C-alpha cells in the first residue's frame, strides 16, 4: 500500500514483471496519458 509521496503508476510499471499488486491513491487532478509519438516529416508539395 502506498501513500502520498509515492508515484503508484510508475512503481506499478517498474514492478510489472513481478507477481505483486500495487494499491495506491492518486490525486484527483492526475492526468494519465502516453507520451506524444514522434512527428513524421511528410512533405506534400509539388
């Protein structure tokens, strides 16, 4: 069990290959999203 000060999603990610379960509290304003994928340069000119 984790309390304030610990990053529960990050710890869960780091321990994902182990047979453990993470229980933690998240801030109500926490944003869960993936990193932005790299931009692909694709010129469309003539």
